[in-house]
C-alpha cells in the first residue's frame, strides 16, 4: 500500500533539504528524479520499518512573486488532494510571511493530517522562535533542522503513525497479479481500459481500491485473472491543467507502488518525453515489472524499418534498464491489445521466479571463472558463492573476498549474464556484492 508524504511551503524555506533528509538519511535506495527546472521531486523514505514516498512540491517555479503564489497554490491543492500526509515547512528566521498565509489558508480547508515543521532551528538560540506558528491553527509544530537532522526523529515517529493501513481488498487478492496502466495524460490510458473491459463489463467486478479514486478491478476475461489498477480516470480539474506534469507523476506514484507490473504507455507521435522518463524512473526504482506500450502507432507514417528503428531509439532512451518488452498498438483499433496483457503476465512470472541456488551457482560461477573481476592494485577479487535474496523483486548477493573492488562495469556484466541465462525481461534486477 503506497503512502505519500507531500512537502509544501513557499520557496527557500528548506523543503528540498528536508526532502533529502527524509529520503537519504534513512537509507532509502532511491536517487532523485531529474525535475523540470530542478533536481528533486520524488523519493523513497523508511522509518521504523515503514516505507513511504516523498513528493517535494514547489521549487521549480520562476518569475515574480505573483507567479510564485499561483504555482504554490496549484501544487498545494494537488498535494491536499492526493497525499496521505502533508508537511508544511516554515522558516523560523523569517516567521510567517504572506505566502505562508496563502498555503495555510488552503491547508485549513483540508481534512488531511498536517505537520508543521519549523525549519532552520540550527542552534539553541532559535528555540522558541516557532511559537508564532501555533497561531496558524494547523496542529503541532515540530522544531527541527533539515540541514543537520536534529528533530527529524520526533517528526518521523508521529508521521508514520498517520499512514493508511493496508486495504482489506488488496490483502484478499494478494495472490493475484496487480497490473497498472501508467503514463502521462492523454496518452491513451482510458482508451486502453475501455478496450480491455468495455465490451464485457458484466464479467468484471469492482473492488474497493486504494486511498482515493484509484480502483482495483478484478479482470477475468480471455483466460486471464488479475487485478487491474485503473488510474486512467484522472479527474479533470481546472486547478491542475496548468501543472499537469506534477499531478500525473503524483498519481502515477500511487498506482505504481501498488502494482506488480506496469503497462507504461507512451505516445508514438511524441516519443519519450521528460515526463515519461520521470514515470519510468519511478517504476524502475520501485523494482516493478514493466511493459512499454507505444500507443497511437496507426498515426505514424512508416515503412518496413520504422518499427525496429523506433524500438532501438526507445531502448537507448531507457538505458541502462532497457531489457523491456516493447509493443506497438492502437487502442482505437485494439491492435495487439491482448498481446499487451499476455506480455504483462509473462513479466509478472519473470518477476516472481526463484532460481534454485544450485542452478544459480552452476551457471554463474562458470561465467565468473571465465571472466573474473579485474584486479585492483594487484589484488584479485574471488567470487565464491551466489544466492538469490528472499525479496519481492529479483535481487542477488554475490559473496566474495573484496566486494569494495568490484567496478560498476563488472556489475553490469553480471546483470547482463543473469538476464541472458534466466529470463528477466521487463524486470529490474538488484545485485549486491558482500564480503565472505
């Protein structure tokens, strides 16, 4: 079950610093996404064994104070709509300013749990400066320094207590594959859902889904049986039309986290855009299976080379994780629709496969012996044993004498050989080298 924490506030109060603190200090295995005009938007955090997503709002607004206000308003409205918990960051060195009041006014109308963070309490002399923040009437105020981490533990303790519990419907259907359809707006997600379910709707049963409007639908047609996480019906609200990238990424986070496999749709005419890469990044970092669906293929002028050249270009853009099935379709003509589902189920099987330790060692140690890791400073790395880890997504531990000397190039070599010998198409792989 995905829990989303949105960080809101005006520019320059320390939102990005707090974002880094929440996603990195607790050993989240996620790097920052490359944003529109900045470098941080989405990350993963963990506290006391509880995983959550962090969305950093604002910060990529430019221009005058009027533009600041307009952009902040839109993003706070979106955060209120979609996040489970909201962190409102204020600066103790400036106190409450007009833009803070704008944000506070919007938050007062929400029913979400609000945590007020009085940031930049970097020394004892600033204790007590946050007292005026209580006048906002939004709840408890947490004095902390995002820069040095002081006070973040108390915040996180209370934060994770307010997350949603796992949905009963999801638990009841835990044994079924969960497949979501993701992609930027207007790429054809709704058309795909309609093509899959529209004609024989009576066979499909709706089940209560995640925390907001996403619906988990039991899909039992044509010999398939899985949960379809339908995020296609994103509400068309005037308040998000101008900030649709942020909105679609946030909605995608929720659906991706609750999926086993994502059908990742792109527009054939537009190709892969920055926003597409944002969504693909989230799929990869959450270790979800993926099938790339190139929609609106009927609108592309083509010859006998067009498809192969297009596929090659897509793989280049998705590198280094480009071992993914790519299907060209038109949801209007329903071309290759069922092949998409077939491939998604294959990727699901790839993702859950467990390779016997004996087979894994027999195959991989022979490869390693033929092509050992390069020596470093006269020291030779000897890999003695390999084991698949008991995780939801494929992860492998290679035990050796000097794991610190394994270069990234050799890690890629090992991953490629694993993909070559065992079918992990469409599935991110994690590889660890540990001392033995």
